[in-house]
């Protein structure tokens, strides 16, 4: 049994929350993409909980933002972790994540572990950062502002051009005790694999809102290609959607015609909650688009949907978790779930109700 989790809108749908929630069902996890995507989730910090009786709830939770490693690094410490051949690696960020992860494992009593990185993954070089900074890309397409400084698009372009300056992880990375380089396809074969997608369907290079897109395909097909994993083996396909889709700040493109850009005041949310971790800017927000949902469904053929930020629609649901068979006391969420299922013909199986809470919907 293998799963893929992708975004259905413009990214930041909370893929991290959903991946972390089901991470223990899969023994092998693959991340693709690059450091311009950050997957955020929280784990319970048992140590703090045990140490200080009566510690506040927040003190019992540990936040993780993953830019290169799969979320399973913390959400399933027994899993095999892989970075796929289509990934682009920023060495400093990978190195920091590996160091933090090793320290965390030691602290929590887990043994030494390794990350398998495909030898064909690419590594960003200084010149890629310079190419993008001087290209005017940042000015033309605001959504690439984080990427442009990081050289990810230029590294991808160098890969396509098969340039000399384009280096493979197998040649570039200093292999230390925490990394194995090789062909991860062999590592994935016959395992229960979780493929962790980045960004969202509308940012996909070929089928998204061009030119306000990212430098790779972000659908399940693109994710499989970047992971080097056969799409026919993915039997659980999850598209994650926010109740209010967002785009990054600045000149980042429009929203769908059947939705409306609104302010965070209208949503009733403090905009500080929507400042991005990588760019530190406030995200733009709009009402939910049924047309965008239909596009994401047509492109991904999901077997199920996850709806996050239900607490933005109905604050009373914040922090609720567990297995539910009905949503009757949360009328607005129930109506939205019904409308989504009617348009998509796909069941909504998980609801995000806060940064570290998920309701599993098991309706009869
Ligand atoms: P990208 O690949 O970068 O698009 O990542 P992502 O889809 O994993 O989303 P990301 O973690 O960047 O952003 C989501 C943010 O919202 C994080 O800070 C999460 O902790 C938070 N979040 C996720 N789901 C929910 C939810 O249901 N409610 C609330 N209030 N916050 C959520
Ligand atoms: Mg993110």
C-alpha cells in the first residue's frame, strides 16, 4: 500500500499536518521538491509533558518545519527516509536539518539513522543563485521571490540544459555518517511508500497558472516522476485543500474567477498567523473556488480529500481531533464538506482543525 499527498490549490494547504497524521502507516517516506517548500507540523513532546506536570499545552508540542527531509523524520522515527532523484538540494539547509534530526534522535532515545539520497538529485550552486538574482525573475513573478534568492529555478533549468555547472548529489554531497547515496528506486520497491508532494496543483509548471507557477510539476504524476516511483503503485491519493486558499504576497498571480480575494479581517484571522516561514511575508487569501477543486481532482484522480483550516471557517472546531461519523454541530463545516463532495465525487476523509489537530471523518 502506497500513498501520495499533494496540494490542491497554491500551496500551504497543510500537507505537513496530513502527512504527519498518517506517517506511521508507511514504512518508507520520500520527499521531492526543494527548500522553497516548508512542511510544518507538530509532535507531542513527551519529555516536557512528563517533566513538568501542569505544563501548558503549547509546551507539550514541538514544531517542525521540513524543507528537505520527509516529515516522517519526526512523525515516524522508525521509517526509512529518502530524497528522490527529482529533488533539488540546498546543502546548508539539508545539513542543518540532518544535524537537528540527529540531535533530536539522540535526545529522544532513538538510535543513529540514515537518509537515502538519490545520486541523481541536484544540488544548488552559488552560480544558480546569481543567475536568478540577475534575471529579473523576482520582479516579474512575485511568487518566486524566495526561490530566486535560493537558485532553485536556475538549478532546475541547468538540469534541463544538462549544463556543466549542474551537479548531481552523487558528486557533490559530502557523504557523512547520516547519508547514503544511491538509486532510491531499489529502496522503495516492495515497501509501503509515502510520497510527500510540495506546493499545489495550481502552481504546477505545465498545467498550473503559468507563468505564476513553480519550476516543477506538483501533481501526483509529477511527484511520482520526481520520486522515480511508478504511479500505478499509488493506491491512496490524497489532495489537501484549505477552506480559504492563499497565494504568497506580492505579484504572485490571480485567484480563480469563481472566488474573490479578501482580507484576513473578513476571514476573522490575525494576519500574523499567515506570515510565511521562508519569506516572512503575509499571504494573500481568497474564498474557496469550486473550479479550482475540480481542476485539482481532474489532474490528480484522488481517492480522498483532506480539508484543512476548518477552524478558520468555524472557530469552535479548533483543536478537535479523533474519529467522527458526523459533523452536525458544526453546520458550516458540514455544508462545505458536502458541497466539496458533490462537486468532486470524492470523499473528504480528514479535516484539519488547527496546527496540530485532525478529525478523521468516517461517515456511514
Ligand atoms: P508547502 O509545500 O510549503 O505548500 O507546505 P504545506 O502544505 O505543508 O503547508 P505549510 O506547512 O507550509 O503551511 C501550513 C501552515 O498552517 C503551517 O503553519 C501549519 O502548522 C498550519 N496549519 C495546517 N493545517 C492547519 C489547520 O487545519 N488549521 C490551522 N489553524 N493551521 C493549520
Ligand atoms: Mg509551506
